[in-house]
């Protein structure tokens, strides 16, 4: 009799789960963006929210939860109920660099989140001021090697992707440069433009205009392939630096334990949105290229990212506090 009751209870639970998944979504969905309005993560998130709303049949409401380099918003996503009604934007910062650079960041991107898809990526690029004397890859690396600590590079902040991406370059090449952290990409770009600091790893989206104007000289593209906007700028792999890729990516994540059927609904809607020419146009206008990998591929990507940035942090003995 007890076995029959147990079997009945299990069957009822499974039926309820299937019904719940079939009914999803039956109310608005919250999309948590762990950064302030106006930044790259916010822009990509809002483009996707507008496209996902009609595809899912419910409003996708953006909620910005900024602070601690994105860690506050990421924690908000992780602690939410895994019912599909709170999802969020995961980035190279919140799922990678912040995790390993900040010793008091207790989030685990591999176990505390459901990975849905990497939506898009903005290529990274190393640029120098137009008056910097070493403007090609070989002479640039040679100068940094021959003059340890002489040259400085700017970043948008300690522990961020701009900081660790440049440190990864230095690890891979055996070169050396001094880090100068700014409070945001804007002030960093301004000082490189003025020549106060000669070097920077930057998102293509924020440096492209100055590259086209001739004020920034690109050393190489930290991306798997060349891009239409800068067809004559080679990737670092083409230049001989095979292990150097550092882009800024933006993915959809949820709390751990989301039902697979619900993940599939969000994933399928995301793929439909990413195939929309208007979505592609809007993303590319902001320097981002569509990725759209599977949940399994995205999970594997996050695992590789954590390992990559941990290698940099360990090599350079970087230890920060939020």
C-alpha cells in the first residue's frame, strides 16, 4: 500500500512539473542586469528583453542591480527561485574575472547558475596612442620586454576584464607593463587619447571611433576572427600569439536547478530573437556579434573562462577585495 502511495505521489509531482513547464510563462519575467543603465551589458540586455517579450508571450522586465563590479546583481540571480521568472545577464566579469580576482567573492559560476546561452560578444582589442613609437605587434612586444615596468596601461578598474585581459597578454608574451586603474572605461579611454597613458585593452565598441579617426593604433584583435569594421587588423592568433583571446561576452543565466523544459523555452525564444535581422543590426551597432551557443556549450565556455582568468590571477598574484 505504501509503495502505491509513493508511486502515486511521484507521478503527481512529475505531472505537476510537466504542467508547470507547459504553462510557463504565465506572468512577467524579471531580467536582472548586474550593472548600471547605459553600459554594454545593459544595452544587450534591453535589446534582448524587447525581443523576448513577444516571443515568450509575457513582459520581460529589466531590473538593474549594480554594485561591487556586478557581484550584487549576480548574487540576486543566484539566490532567486529556479522557476524561470528571474533570469539575468551573465558576463565575462560576473562569470569570470570577478570570481577569481576578488578573494571575498563567494559566487560559483559553475554550480550556482543555470547557463542558458551566450547571446553576443564584443571583441577585445589592444590599442596604443597615435604618438606611441611602437605601433606594430613585434616592436610593441619587444619594447615591453626590453623595458620592464617602463610603460603603463590603463584599465576600467582593478579586477575587471580590461585589467585581466592585459595581464593575460603580458603572461602569454613574457612582457611587462604597469597597470593604472581608472573608475570606468570612459576616464581610461580619455587618458589614453590624451597620451597620459599610452596603452589599453579595450572593448571594440568604445574605441572603434578613435581607431577610425587615427587617434588609436590597434596592435591586434583578441578575437577568433577578423571583423568587418576593421578588416585590416589581424587577430593575435594570426600574429603568432595562439592562446590569446579576450572578448567581452553577454549571456543569459538563471539560478541553479531550473527545469530543462523551461530552459529550453527561454533558449528557443533567444535563438529566434538572435535570428531576427533587427536584433543582429542593433547588436552590431553596439559592437557586439551574435553567438547563440547551446546551454551545454555555454556551461563549457564558462568553465574555460574561469580556468583562464584563474591562471592569470595566480601567475600575477592578484588578490582584491570587493
